[in-house]
């Protein structure tokens, strides 16, 4: 446990479940009812798991409403330490074979954990495994499979241009059960615990966004595969916490883009590109922040209208 965090186990008499083969880590921040639903879905999966919820200073009362279960441990931080730092905190001290990082607004269907673990165990080359994430209407989310960001792609994105077709991840019409990709979403990512520790976990220099792309790139650089389990379909109600601070979230997203470029690609890019990418990211931020603020405002209005 990292300094400053308060640890709560909902059943003190069962402080050691003896079951640590798979640990699920959920990072929460004012995640509301989605956290309760996500936790319930995890606990319904498999009795042989440990669930750690790392709370980044929630004030909505959702943590206090979590169920009592000997498999559930809660780490409460006095401030928001960021997604990657909280994931590392939740993974610390794990003695099992697998770590699953899961967003609080992902609802695992029954049997999903077993299917993911079976897929990963069949191919020891897999270093990170995601699933097909779904919108509320059942439509696949594009972030489930992603291409490795490259400088030219980053520049096009920063300038508000559409990505080139070559940078878009290939989506086969008949997808195999498990498919190698460049990157998967940190909303759901299964990793061998030993590899996660060997890579040093998430880069805590990111606060929110791009840390999953960073970790997937390091998985690939280590000689392992990043893959998606197309036959594991998981509803993901994305952005539930982010809507409360849309401008801050966009700032962290753009900050993450710049960190990723400087970390992986700046040294091998020509000088003109090293100058243009940061400038493009800075130019893109005001419009992106305004759009995010407007979208969050519309979502709040729709929620209020539905509750009337």
C-alpha cells in the first residue's frame, strides 16, 4: 500500500482469502452507481478472485455503498493520484498470476473473466489482452482495438484532420476469437502479473489517458503480443466520471499525447516534426476542451430531463 492511502477490507475476519490467482483492480473517482454495478458484476464472476478498488478521493458516497465481501479490499486516497498511479497501487503486493485492470463503468457478463484468462493462458506470448467493449446500444467501441500512435498520425490528430487510412486498425469482417493488435483500452486489460511488474507497471507521468497506449507499446517492445478477445463482449458506459470535469480531462488527454510523443518518437523524428507536434497539440486543445464541455453539459441536461 502506498503512503497516505487508507485500506479497508469489508470482512476483517477474512483478511487473507488465500485466493490470489487473479486480482481485479478498479480505479474509482465519483463513479456513482456504475461502480456498484461494476463491482457486483466482478464478484459474480468467480469465487477465486481478489478485487481491489482504489478510490481517488470520491465525494459522491459510492465507496460507502459497496457491498461487504471477503474478496473486496478498498484503498482510499486523500487526493486524485491519476489512473496509472492508482492502478499500480492496486496491483502492488499481488502474488497471483494475473492482473485485470477494469474501469468502474464496465459490466462484465457472467463467465467473462474465465474466458479472458483461458484465452491468455493458451498463448504465453500474450502480454496484454483486451475485450470487445460495447456502447449502450451494443455497438462496438473503436477504442477496443487501436493502432500504435505515430508522429504523422499525432500531427494529423493535433491539427483536427482525419487519421490516414493506413493508421486505422484493421477490423476483419470475420474476426478470430483472439486477434493480435497494436493496443487495447485500459478500460479492460488483462496482464500476466510478472510481466506487469517487470515492465514497471503504468507510467505515472500520465494522469489520465495515453497511459494504456504507453503500456501496450512497452509490452510489444518486450517481445510479447497485445491481443483482443473478440468473443468476450463487455458493455462499457464510458465517460461517467469524466463528464464532471471535461476541460480538465481534455487537458490531461493532450498532456498525455505530448508525453507519449516525447517518450517514444521525438528522438527519431526530424526537427520540424519535433516542433510541429507540440504546437499542433497546443492548438487543438482549446477547441477540444470546448467540445467536451458542451457535450458534458448536454449529457447533464439529458439526465435531468429524464429524471423529471
